[in-house]
């Protein structure tokens, strides 16, 4: 039997207090209505019908091309919305599954159970229900003394006794298309109120002979949460976020602190990767095996990180591909960049990828070493094995050759070996500065081959006292000689 899906998305969402339609508010990286579209796809329906209201122009761009959009010109209730969808179905054969765009917590298995319960029982209408300790805000399922369903009453119309009922209508239902539409049409013709609710058709069907009702229970009551305010939105975000984290944990990913880690829907993470606290990973990110991400890293849409790479603290990546065994450890921004294998990115590296009009690419070759505080002004390429010095600024279009070394602002090649004679000069090669001659030293300049001059003996100048001493000493010596001579003569 064929199955049609109608998604009700025409509500104004006035309690959200926002110019954005309620069903477009993001939940973990995707609009709220996307979760209802997932349920439709899980039921096997490729062309669901989405009923929208005054915000149709805002909603349509967010819907897949295969979706049939029907506009409810006046917001006069969910029953009127379903009647509006009848013309889009063409015929009235088969079953119809009705979903709500503002109940994003329903699981696919829950909706599959609803469809199976309906078809297995051969029911006219099957309601999705739950038992809540606090049923405030929900329509109550009313039964007669035999337990048969006689209707669903919304809380504003419920009596004091009916409000004590804890069996609530979650919203989605599966029904045979022809009886449902006939009940809605007959009731709408005689209804004089401002709004015509879908649940009012349940009471009409209950009065018809041969109607068979069935219910499917939501095992986890939290799935019944409808998002009508920003408080509800925050609760739903937390629940979906926990589901996402749990799925990665079950797939072999280590998340150090799930409470401070934010991972959107549609993220792929390989086994044995580790996610540190404070990390934000947005939709459309793919991370390989044995990677380390964070703490306090932000990976935005369009990022691919291959195996065994390290994205450290305060690193932001967007529309960037990171190769294998890359190290980006600290305080870096890379946008529209391709980083090949085994590259080291120093702290403070920035790719200036936006020229005021366009986003431009940067390529960093295999094994390159990017020094701290390097600024790469796109478009630019750094060759394999190249090195940029700390604080370098690489101007746009001035590619760094393979195994080249550049330094400075703007970066210029660093000559590490003498150039071959006749070789072309690099356009950024610095000219050798002329060394000024050293200042002349004071005094006579020394010749490199000059022999030392022979020193002349220095004549000592005697003072008067020295002369007198010498004369006296000479006289004493002379007197001594004369005495020795006289004594010798006497002996003879």
C-alpha cells in the first residue's frame, strides 16, 4: 500500500520572538525542519509534502528540490493545513503519515513503529501517544469506559477533569487517506470557530461505523517535546547534542569531556581520535583516524583532517584540507587552504584568504615548515620542504619554491649557498650590501710586511749625586791600591 507524508510547517512561532521562522532555527548545525524530512526519508517516501504559511519565501530555499511545497494562505489550524495538502496528493488512495516540523526529537525507529502498528492492525487511524507526569501543553486522548478512543481534546478546550489525563497525543499520526480527508472536510464545513485542528477529525472518525483506532507508544517521553520557545529549543539542542556525542563514543572516539564539547550533525570522526574539551566541530567536517583535536579548537564546515594529524588549542580551520601527520599546535587560522602531508605549522600562522571580494586559496607543500607568526597572503603556494622564517609575510603571487627558505617582511629568499656563475637571480633575492671602508686608525699606519727597526742602545744620563758617588768610590779604590803597594815594598 502506498504511503504519503505531509509535514506541517505553517505555524507562526510567535513564542520564539524572532523574525526567523520557527522551523528554520538551527539545531546542531541544521534547521529544525530537517529532522522531520529525515523521518519522511526513513519511512521510504522520497517526495514529502510540506505545508508552509506566510514565511514560504524564507523556507523554500532550505528544502530539497524533490519536496512538494503547498502554501496555506491563512493560518486557520492544522486540520485546514491537511485539507490544503489534499490537492497535492492527487488521489486519495493509500495511507498518509502526518508529521510536525517542530518535534525534532522523534527517532526514526519510533515513526517506523507507528507505521508498522497501523498496518499490522489494519487501523483507520493510529495515534502516537505517550504517558507524561506533567501533560501540560499537550492534547489529551479521551477514552470511553470500555477503553475505546472517542477523541483528542486540546488543552485550551479541555475540562478540569480531562486535564488530569496523562495519556497525551504526541502529534504524528498515520491514517487511511480517504476516511481522514472526508472527516476533515465534513467537519470543516460545519465548524464556525477560528481554527480547525487535525485532532478534531479523530472525534468525527470515532462516531463513524467501522472506524478502528490504534496507538503506538513513545518509549522515551522526551521524544514528545515540541519546540515552541527558545527554552524548548535549548532543551532540544542539548538532547540532540548528547545523542551525537554518544554515537561517536560508541564508534571508538575518545571525547574527554562531552559536556564541554560541541559536535554538530553530519560530522565524521575516525577511530582512536581524541577530542579535547572546549572543541567545536561544525557540520560537514571529516576527521581521520588517530587524530588529536583541541582543546579549544574550532573546525568549521568544509574541513577535512586526515589520519594522525594534530589540531591544537585555539586553532580555527574553514574550507581547509589537512593531510596526514600534520602538526598545527597553537593559535592559527587557516581558510581555503590545502596542507599536504607532514607539514609543521608554527604558532600564530595566518592565511589572509579574503581580499575584500573573493576567498582565495593557499597551498602548503609536503614537509614544509611554516615559522611562527607567518602571514600567507592568498593566493600563494609554499613548495615541498620549504621553510618560512618567524614573522615572515609572504605576498600574494610570490610562491615559495620547493626547499626554499624565505624570511622577512616581505619575505625574501635566504641565500644558504653561493650561486653558480651565470645563474638567474631570484626576483626577490636581496642585493648584497656594500660594506663601507673601516675608518682610519690614529697614528702611522703599519705595513703588513714591514720589519721591526733595530733599537739603538740607550745612553744613561747620570745625575750630579751619582757622579759624586762614583768619584768617591774611585778614590777609595785608588787609596786601597796604594796602601797595598807600600806594604809590599816594606816586606821586601
